């Protein structure tokens, strides 16, 4: 006899974040939220909406444009028993805090022989939309995942947020950087509630679609693009894609990825950032060092063009990998030739499919 599956319900990405932010404040009287606009009428894309009224300005605090100072305050807070959750409405702004994040937060436990721990959550927003230009479009997961002592996550749906955020706040004794894609906030996903500890370790990779022909390892919104590509290729060419949501670039499930590549013999990595020295390079390194014979063909990777992001929307659309690029790359890999004859999915900009983002926040 098997247990009945947990009932599912729709919940938006922003709704899941708001729920977990409220839960963090309600369950831990020492938790605080700080960042630019966390207490305003938009509430950081709706993810902190109303929390200042509910829990008070001493626990949900607006911050000036002083990212390093804000992050230093968060470090001091956690060393004195508080649990700070900081938010950066652009991930690029976190670069201004890298002294605190990389030189102090990541190394505190090591430098003091384990006497100090720095449990904290840093939220940073990435993604495209309305022509934000070169300084508001970067996706720094590989930069932070490169540093020992930092855990980096990239929730791709509401379920990942519900699984990871409470676990981080309640159980994880180190610093976590969560990179959220702004085109996901308004999307609804089916979520399962029930056992909050249903995953032994939610901070690692997830198998979200089984397939036999090619393994796609994807991050953030590229997980959704991989799903769209897989559905199209299954219908038009009987190509079955296996999809792994990397979920935590700093802590990938090597066994899961290698097992999948051994089964399919082919690997595609789809990331939200640049390819050189990035997530795609790391996944390829992992496979090549552990089992290069698993690959029947060279790996394929997709990411941003190797240049600063253009501001013009038309150029921005060409700058990011799209559904046509992804289906074409998969088809070439599986069929084994450039002229594969597989019908490609009609490209519609992610900006138009997922959200018509107006800005500025």
C-alpha cells in the first residue's frame, strides 16, 4: 500500500518568496530583513510586501545605496545572534559588497577555527527585460560559487523556494546567496505542501524530467526554457530530453549528473550567464574529469553572448540564448550533424513569454 501523493496547488514565485520571508520572521524572533525598497509599496517585486507593517520597522528595514555598509551590518548582526536576510534588487549591486562577502563572510568560520558561524541569506535579483544595459544584467553565480565558504542557489520555481528557504533559515549554519530571476516572479507553479523536510538536502540538483537521448543541465529560467525545448522536440522529432535543474551551482549533485550523462551519452548545459569560466565550464569539467568516456559527442553549452549586455531591446533579445538556439543545439547534438532537419521552435522572447517587465524595480 502506498501513501496518497500530496495535493498540489498553484503558487506564484513571488508568492512563495513572500510566504517564506513571512515564515522566517514569524518563526525566528531574531531574524531581520534589510535592503533597498523592502518596506515600500512594491515590496521587492511583492516578495516583502506588507512585512514592515506586520513585523515592524526594526525588523524590516529600508537601506540606503550603500551595499558594502549594509552587508557589513548584516555580518555584524549574525555574529551577534541575529539572522539577517539582505536583498539586492540587482545582483550587480552585490559586486559593491564583495569585500564583505568574499573576504569576510565566506572565510569567517575558517579563519577562527570554527568558533564563529555566519548563518545569513543574501538575495540577489538577475535577469533581462526592458533594456537595462550592461550594469544591471549580470548573473554572478559562478563568481560566488567559485569561493569556498559560500553556498549559491538559483531557485527555478516556487517549489524550490518552499523547499530551500525555510531549510536555510532554520537549519543551515552558513552564508547562502540566492539568485532569483525577475522574469519568474509573476509565474505560477504547482507546489506540494506537507512535510517541510521531504528532501534530505534541498540545496543540490533536481531531476525534473526523464529522457533517453540527451541530458540538459540548466539553471534558473533556463530550466523553463529546457522544458519548452523538450516538449517541442518530443512532439516534432521524438527526441527525449532528460532535464536536471542544477538548483545550487556551488553544490551540484555530481552523481546525478554523471548517471544521466552515462545514460544519454550527450550533454547540454544552459545557463543564464557567460560561458567562459562559468557554470557550463564547471559542469563540463566535472564530467570530463570523472567519466569522459560517458560522452558520445562533444558537450554543448548556451549562455549570454561574450560581451556586456546591450541596452536596445532588439539587441538584448539577440544577446541572450533563446528557444531556437536551444532546440537547434539539442537537435544538432542528437542527430549528429549541422543540417539535422528537425523543425525548430519559433522563437518568442522570454520577455514576452514570461513577463512584460516595465522597470525600474
